[in-house]
């Protein structure tokens, strides 16, 4: 797997926006990726230094639409903390 297969997309929620000032970023990642793979992928893609990575397996929510009901897909998300001397990720600067 290359870096772009590991980091699928940013997970942009209100809670994720609050972490931008502290250099914490949240990404949806591949389900088989571990913390070291995620750290290397973020450092390669965004050219930053990563301090720590926390991962969470998120279960899908139960949804109902009319007579049809089911679950949204499960996914894995990673909270990436950058080091203090590292620059912020440019792609997220205008969002906060």
C-alpha cells in the first residue's frame, strides 16, 4: 500500500475543526492500516513531522428511510498530532 491508499480523506467535523489550532488533524484511513503506516503516510504526503497517532474503529449508525433500514458503513479514523516545531498542514489553514 502506498501513502495515498492509507489516507482516504479528511474527516471534517466540528470536533475536528477545534483541533486545528493545536495541530491535531483527523483522517479517514484504510481499515488495515496501523499507527506506524499512518504516521509515515502523513509525513510523506504533507511533509510534516508527526508526534503521535490515535486510531478509532467507528461502527456504522442504524438509519431508516421509509420502510428500508440498515447501517451506514464502518470506518477507521486516525487523530494525528503534529510536533510543536512542525509547520501546520497548509490544506487545512483556511478552514478554521
